[in-house]
C-alpha cells in the first residue's frame, strides 16, 4: 500500500523530570547519536515541561519531562542491531554499549551467546528503558539499527500475530517481515503463538513477540509512538483507525485496542515548536491542551496569533 510520503513514526519517552539527562546519556552511550532540540512547554497540567528530540544511531526519539505518571517496563524495548558488515568492530561496540548501560542498569537477559545470536543481551537502563543489544548475522540486507519491540503479555497474551495484521492493515505504507511461531513443547508458550515477528510501518521496523509468563505489566503511556502526519486528512485517518479507548484521547494521544499508545501529530507542529518565538510556542501549547484530536488549521491560527 502506498501512502503519504511524509508520514513518519518515532518513539516517545515519558520521564518524570529526566528527559534532558536521559537524552544526553543515550548520546554518550550510542555512537552516531545527538540531541537535536530542546523545547520548554510552560504552564501545562504538569507544570513546565522539557520536550527533547534526539537521535540514537539515526533513529529519532522524543522525550518529555512531565511528572511521575507512568513507569517504563519491558513490554516495549528497543532492539539495537550491531552489524559486522557495516562495522568491523561491531562486537566490541556492542560490549562497550552494554557496559555503559549497565551503570545503574539491570540485566534482564545476560550478555551471552544464544541460539538466535552469537552475542545478545537484554538490559533495563538506569532510567528504566529496556534495550536488546544484538550482534547481527551476515545478510545481504543490513538490519535496521534500532527496532522497537512489542511484547504481548498478560491481557494481550497470544495477540502478537493479530496485532501485526491489524497494524499492517492500518498503516498505508507497510510491509510484513518474518513470522516465527512456537511449535509443540517449545518453552512454556502455547503452540502457534509468536516467537518472533517483524514488520515495517511507514519506514519504521517493529518487532513483536508473545510471552505466556505472568509479568504483571503491559503497555502504558511511558512509551508511545508518534505518527507524524502531513495533512488533517491523515490525522483523521489514523485517529479513526487506531483510537479504541475514548477516555485516553487527549492532546493528540490515543490508545489502540491492545493498549498501545500513539500520538497523531501534524508534521507542521514540529516546525512551530522548534522555530517559533516563546509567545508563539505558548499560544500553540494553550491551543493543543484543549484538544483531543489535533486540528491543524486551529494550531496554525494559534501560531500566527489569529
């Protein structure tokens, strides 16, 4: 399916007050990473909030300091592929990143050799964000540097394949990847549930797995995904397709039927918030705080002071 060329997706991290510190930390941990912008929103329900845009190995992230409302958990993690075909020192780079994330962090799966990777480890860093570091296998097509990974647990248990098909049907520019399922007697996971799958949505690759274990957590607003739209038509489309929890609709945020949080945001808003004067940023902030689904025309009028 072909869609709006400008539509992009990137992860958003909600911190209590550590957004700037976390972004700066990640830029020291991962090569080829940088802070792009810091914007302060004033007089919000959470007080003054820093919104930080940064890249990790070319993948855009956004973070906000907006109070202790949500806590990170491993239902959403980030697979970081270290590709020997692109970096002859990939293994050494992986080990250095692991060592830096280990400072105040907690290993969820120790850095070691596994059946699926020569070098792999899953770690929760000192801020609570989870990373899966993996030495990629030789391949004709290099893997994405960063892949958000969704773990379907507890109430979502066994729904990874259903969710994958749903997202592939919703996003206009989408592509399925591999789909590996558990066979009989494999671990404690029911036969036919997803061992691993990946899929591309608007040029961003995602991964998903099922887990039959009792985890006591699932998706929440600590990590959401921003859908950056070029037009009001696109905003309407993704909002109508994805929103399944009316009480979660606020300031461009919504929850889908799996409890995953998305932000449907006009692309023009980034330019408004990064190039506008403090007065323009305040006007746009006051305007969007009253909205559920974003109205691009109204935001533009607020920016221009009309």
